[in-house]
């Protein structure tokens, strides 16, 4: 049976276009933010009329706009991830026990505490998270791959939480 071509095309677009655009947009916002953070150091010099905003006010407004854009992009990504997961869940529920046994499940720790805390390889910081958002390993019964499950378990132990079931 051939995969649905709309899904295949959309997956290609996400991987080869959208992911690249997101990376560039977030980098652009980061660079713009660093430029804005340099504003306001010299003041307005000779003063301003009562109707104009100061350089500090303009920088604050621009900073707010950049933050809003960054948060909107991140929210759209989360919504997209949720929609794909919901579709996958619907399809699995529809198929019931007829889901092909060779069909792998991707590692996904969003149902566990701390999933929003990213893991920094090599970090000795006690606050280091366990989540690896770009993990593409096959999940076990817990919904996590072996590496993510081990990191999540260590994180849970540091935070006095119970073991991960399964």
C-alpha cells in the first residue's frame, strides 16, 4: 500500500522548506534583538518634542514586537506538532488492532514532566533538562526512546519524581 501523497508532500515541505525558514526567521529575530539591545545607550541628545517617542521607548516597542513574533512562531510549531500527533492518534484509534506491526512510533516525551526543558549535552548543571526536541529515534512502550527515557529518569530522580511507567 502506497503512503498518502498529500502527507508525503507536506512532510517533504516541512523538512526541506519550513524547517529551514523557521531556522532563518528565528536567527533573524535573534540578530534584530541584538541590534535593538544596543539602542538607547546614547539617549536622545538634544531632546524631543512631546509627540515623539524616545529611542528607549522605540527600542522597547521593537523588542516587544520581536518577542511577539518569536513566540508566535514557537506557538505555531507546537500547534503543528499537536495536530500531527492528534491525526496519528486518530488513525491508530480508527485502525485499532489493525495498525501495521512494522510501523514505528517516534520518540515523544510531551506527556512527561520536564519535556519543555531542553537537554544540553555534556552539561553538569543540575538544572539541565532531559528533552531532545529533535529526537528521531523509535520509541519504546513508554513513548520514549532508550536515551530520552534514561535522561528523563535521571531528571525525575533529581526532581524527586517517581519512575517512568513501562
